[in-house]
């Protein structure tokens, strides 16, 4: 039996981690074996690449290098974790996947959405989420939340204009793939957001 693959997307501070944990409990109660992962990261090699990508000292990193590093980390994650888990009938929930690159590097960095997806064809091996939850949040609100939580990394330290491009980029991407990407207002109460996610998941499981 093939498993299920769900990704959580949205600007920094949109509440992905919280909703991911709630969804994990829900699917676990439904009898699924759950695999939780994140991007970039999720494997020993991918986490090492993450350290390079998010290191705030590497301000000279080119946009193309950034995009290729994300693709490299993703390739290892798909090969080592995501694909075997789906093939084994497990439920995979990922904090970000290839859509993040389409938005952050393709749109906000200006590399082009099609170029980024093309770049990632080998990395994802034909694996795409069955459902992508897009938590929509104004950039200013998201960055304010992140500043209250912790020290910011290289991507989070970008100017507000960049984060506004990211937030708008997600909205545009959701319009391009309405059958897969489900947008939810991330300013809603946590329980309300969770309820909307479960409603959508139930439709897929049926």
C-alpha cells in the first residue's frame, strides 16, 4: 500500500511547525506510521548542507548556488527518507518541499519558477506531495513572530521586501496548482487552522 505525502508551506513564522505536530497526532491516531522531516535537512547529509545554506556569514552566496544547495539537500532527503517511506505505506509530513524553492529562489530571487522545478527534476525522482498546505501570512507578521522566537538565520535576515515577495509568491503558486495546494489564512486561531487541514485530509483519505 502506498503511503501519503503531505508538505507544509508558507512564509517564515506562519505556524508550520505547530500545525505539523497537530497533524502528526491526528494521522497517528488514524493508524499511520508517521515520518516527520524538514527542508533543508532531514538526513545527516542534508542537515550538513542546511548549515551552509542558512549560515548568516555566507552573505556572498549566489542565488544559483543557493538553489542548487537546496536541490542537493532535497535529493538526499527524497532518496534516503521520503521515497522509501511512501513506498512502505507510511505518512510523510514535510516542513517545506520543492515548492519552497519555486517561491524563494524562483520568484523572490528571480531565477524563474520553471527553471527551479527543472533543476529539481532529478532531485525529487518524480515524488510530489499528495497535498500541500499553504499557510498564508503577511510577511511583516511572520518576521515579527520569528524575531520573538529566536536568532534569525541568513534567509530570515533578508529585507522585508524579500519576505513580501515570498508571501506573494506562495499565493501565485497556489493559483497555479489549485488541486494540490490548499491555502489557509494563518492568522486564524490554531485550532481553526487544524480543523481546516483535517477536513481537507479526510477528503484525500476517502
